[in-house]
C-alpha cells in the first residue's frame, strides 16, 4: 500500500499544532508542520478566544503541511481536535452572531452556584457530567439569559472543532466526543438531553444529532492547495483523541492519564459511572471516539506550572532547558506540605505565584525560594492529585488498576511521572507520544480504510513506541 498522508489540526489552550502524519508499512511518522502560541484575551470583564487568529494559523499550518509532502504526494484528509466545551453561535449562513468566550471567563460563576444549590444531581443523572465552571451548559445559559436576543439571531451552535470543520468544508455537524463535554448530552444515548436543554433554557434546534468520529464530512473547499482533501470528523475533543491513542492492554487493567494544561485521569468503559459518589468525585462520563464511555476526573494539571512561569520571566525555551529545570527541581528540598490543587483561586489568577503563596501562607507553610522549588512543589502536588483520582475510581468501580499510562506534555516530566507513581503506588508508563495528534490521525486512518479498527491501531502503535516505566518508590 502506498504511504497515506493526513494532517491533524490539534489546538490546545496554550498552543496549537498542525501535524503531518505519514502511514506506511503499519507505522505512523509525525512531522510537526506548524506550531503556534494560543491564549485567551480579556476584553473588559470577559475572556475570549481569538478565533480569527486560530483559523489563520490553521491555514498557515495546512499550507506548510502540503509543502512538506514528497513530490507528487497528496494530503488524503484532515481532522480537527481542540479543548472541550467552547463553541460558537451561528446563523444558517454560517455567520458568527456571538463572540467565542473562553471557558475560563468567570461569567458562569453565578450559574455554577445556582446549579449546586438546586438541580445538580438531576442534571448529573441525566447527562453524567458534574457541575464544573467550564461546562457549555452554564456558558450557554448565561448567554441566553444576558443576551436574550441571541435566540433570534442564532440557529446553530457548533463546538470549536465543529466550527473549523465547517470553515474547511462548508458542512455543519456536531461531533459526539466534544458534544459530550457540554453537560447537554443524554448519558444513556448518543443524543441531546431534552431535560438538560430545558433546564438551561437552551434552544434544542441549535444542535443536530451528533455524528461519530470517522464520518467523512466533505472535502476541503477553503484552500485551493488542498482541493480533494477530505475533512473527516475525528474525536473533536482533544482528551478523546489522547485516550484513543493510548497503547492500552486489551485486558482493561490500565488507567489513562492525559497530562497537559489539565490532567485527565480515567479509563474506558462500556457503561457510565453514575451515582452520588461519582458526582461528588466529579466523574465526567465523556464519550470515546467510538461512542463508548471514558469516565474521567479532571485534576488541575500543568496549568499551574505554565502560569507560574509568567512570574519568573524565565520560561524554559527548549527541551534541554526544561530538563535542566526538572533536574534542579529534583534537587530542591522536599516540600513540607503539598498544595490543595482544588483551590478555586488557581482557576484563572492574575499571578499564579501570588495565588500559591497565599494558600501556603494560610496554611503556615513557607513559600519555595525559587522557580525550581515551585516546580518541585507543583509537580508533587499534581502527582498527589492523580493518585487521589486513581483511588477514587478503584473505590467506585471495585476495579484494581495495574498501571497508569501517561501521554501528553507531562509524560516528558520525570518529576511528575515519578511523583505520580510514588503517590499512587502503581507503575507509571510514560510514552513519548503526541497523544492528541496521534488519536486524531488514528481516526482518519480508520475512516480511510488504511487501518481496520482502533484495537489494531493501538497494537501497531505500541509495537513501535518508546516507553519508560516509573516504579513506585
Ligand atoms: C483538555 C480539556 C479537558 C477539558 C478542558 C476544558 O485540554 O479538553 O478535557 O475538561 O480542556 O475544555
């Protein structure tokens, strides 16, 4: 079979990538065609994404990906994944009728408190998604309540990956995995929850029945260089892509950890995990690319470290500088106490260092002396958060997990991997794997018929993959 080329557009909250995948002789090779910074911006009291900039970078990345192809080769397909929850409102002609807010905008705080006071358990039973500030449900409820005329203007709600698929192909569709981050999907079916839509006063006509990953939406119409290239709906949610890319053992004994801005700790399951304890532990029953469940909890992740760099103006610029920081952090004194990473003060602080120092002061703990000290404190604290999620899942499901598989930016961070293994008491296996991009490409290759199914993809991927095991100490 000739080599198949596909591109993954993979947008994270702090950076975006366009990655060219080449599938040949059952092996996937990745080339980073383009990487660019991403950030939310404040306008007055609110927080927004720069959607136009993201689209501009996507186009630049796709052009670079095409330029990187060997002579005569064609790009077979593209797929888009992004962080969850965020969305745009459009009319039938595809015009934006409302700006794209970022999920860290504090506009949902009042709705969060109101749902916590009344209705959270009913919504959890219906959607399998806990009451968290970033949910699309709370965001759309706020939009409709504060700007009621929007219901006259908007006819469609697309999540960000759906919107970029639309810009690429002209086809509007809601994809299941990203829809499942909204708290508006029925936990027992692949369709929308009437109960949740009514509760939040959201017009049901804004959504169409979600499509499964692998659906061929159309061809690229936006860029002449990509004429003929297919636009395939991949798992639109980056975490669903990362989970799809896990070279998991088929026996189900692996716990998954996708470590980036957020740490997503969970596993795959044929059934959702529901009930009072699951709701309290904030288990989110999001969907997999194939339509199954991936019960997971969202523990604060490397956002703490990404943000504290701003306070030190010495952000490591290369892998080597990162390695040097981690080495220094390993040598820093062990923290006397760890951070409570669930502190709401860490959600979107003006200064992460000030927020951390304030918590330490309240608990009469000394603040670290330098960036290495903070790095140590943060990594150990996130590690303990991971371990807490593991034991909560074991309690709730009666399962005993044998390993933690770790992908994403954090899998390169020795301190975090070891800290997680130590706190959880089971080995952490880290893969040097761009999980989100690989899962995105996997679904394209399956849709194109180049790979039989996900189990096959995982087996082939695992065979060629470097891994490092951290035994608990
Ligand atoms: C990770 C992620 C998480 C989601 C958070 C907000 O990038 O997609 O899964 O909970 O961002 O959307």
